[in-house]
C-alpha cells in the first residue's frame, strides 16, 4: 500500500518538475512526500490574472485510493466556491475523487474553477461555514449544487 | 493604396491573435524542451539503427525505458507499467492489485472506472496475458498480496454470471466442470424424477389395483359359476 503511495508521488513530483503544466509550480514536497505546496497562477484574461495562490496537499497512506486534503493557504482567492478558511467546494476533492486524478489534474481543475468565475465573491454561507468547519475539508459533508463554476 | 492599408490592417490583427500565446511562452518552453527530447529519441533511434547497429542496440533499451514512463501501458492508478494487467469493458487499463484495492475501497465511486466513471463489474474484467512481462516485473513483491488466481475467474464468467466463483477457480477447468455438471444436472434429475418417476409409480399402482380388481372380479365369477354348478348338480 505505502509502496504505491511513495512510487506514485515520486513519479508525480518528477513529472511536475520536468513538465509543469502552465501556471503550476511545485514549491515543496516535504515529510516523505506527505505534504506538498503548489503554486498556482491565475490564468490570463480571468479575474485572477496575475495573482498567485498556494495550494496545500496532504496525502495519507491510502493515496491515490483516497483523495488528498487540498486547501488554499496564506492568500485564499475570493471565489464563490472557496471559503475564507481555504476550503474548496469541488466535488473531485471529496466524493467524486478518482485514483486516476493526479496532483496536476487537481491543480488544473482548481485553476479552471477560478477561471470560470464571473464575480469575485465568497460563498453565501461563508461566515456560517468557517464557524462550524473542522480543520480538514474532508470532514465536511459537501453538497454540490452547481457544477458549472 | 486602400488595399495595401487593408492588408496592413490585417497583419496587426494576426499579430494580436498571436500575442496571447507569447506571455505563456516562458512556461511552455520547458514543456517544449521535454517534448522535443521525447521527439528526438525515436529519431536518434532511427538514425542509430540505419547507420550503426551497435550504438542503436545500446541506445534503444534506455530510450524504451524512458518511453515506459509516459507510455500507453501505464496503470491508471499507480501510473506505472501495469502489472497483472486487467482491462475494463470501457477499455481502461489497470494493474489488478490496484483496481482491486479501488473496488474494495470505501469510496462512493468504488464501483466506477477511475478514468471514465463507467460501471465496473469484477465479473466483466478482462485479464491481459502478455508474454514474459510478469516474470520481469519488479513489482512482483506486491502481487502476491492479491492472488492472481482470482483474476481468471472474472473473465470467463461473462457467459454465466453468479456462478463465477465456481466456474474457473484459478482457471482449472476440470474442477469447474465437475461442479457445473453437478449443478447443471441436479435440477434436471429432479425434473426427471417428477416427470417420469411419479407417473410410473402411479401407473404401477393403477395396474396393481386393476389386477386386484380383475382378480376379485374373476374370483367372484368363479364363485358364481361354482355355486351355479353346485346348484345344478344338486337339482339334477
Ligand atoms: Zn497499478
Ligand atoms: Zn473506463
């Protein structure tokens, strides 16, 4: 189990460093690859153009069978699906996770979620959510109402 | 002159169309460099094989290894060359151990193909039997955790679902056949008993009854005849 974890994360790190998709840079992969920080850059021509954000990935030993815990840290983008505590309302991070997804494809999904925003605003239930939410977004029961954004 | 202006106007519009990609160049450079290296590899291989066979033979193994890192026979879960490869009906390739773990996981989509979300049934997986791959595979250490014998039982059961645990355990057809024959014949044997055995019993009972009735009838006639003969003798 853990051998897949190490091999796959090593491979993903190597691929991301050798062949980074546009706007995605791995900063660090620490603690035996269990905690990564990845910088994503807002795409040109979108509301987030020129801004950079840092995503934190935390993997447990069941990765890739279990989703990583992904949150924005430091500078959290203002977006209708991103809570001010950094939690991201994106189905593939929770019950729609698939082991065929990679760190790279998750970052690209988050970037495309940013790109499709038409308005910079927090989710309507942000204040409520950040009061009740646990530290890990994976302990939240997410309801995905809107697949378009 | 106006025509020239028009063409001059056209040029800048093409230029502006080209402008958006230019800021992306710094990051796409690395992409291009890597892909160029990959593109060059087969070229070098081709040149080597046409000119110097010795260098080609030394160069090709390392290049094929490099190709393995990004080629089409990677498992979609561990991203390595699939070991104990298995293919879903939707055509996606996995290591059997990897897919098995996914299907056993608590994920709400554990019964879906990780790549395309198509429904995945264990009985409809197709194992791929390549030649010599498995013995070479360094990940064999992981494989024994998952008995490979479980894999073949899935494939032939396309014909008969439900019995797949009995059909080909480990691909041993004789035992499988023995059991299927057993299962196959029992119902028909019962059927035989019911259709033939029971009427036969009823028939014999009828015959016995008929014989008994006939015997009783005959004995009564004999009795009557005897009595009549006795009366006739007594009277005459
Ligand atoms: Zn695999
Ligand atoms: Zn599929």
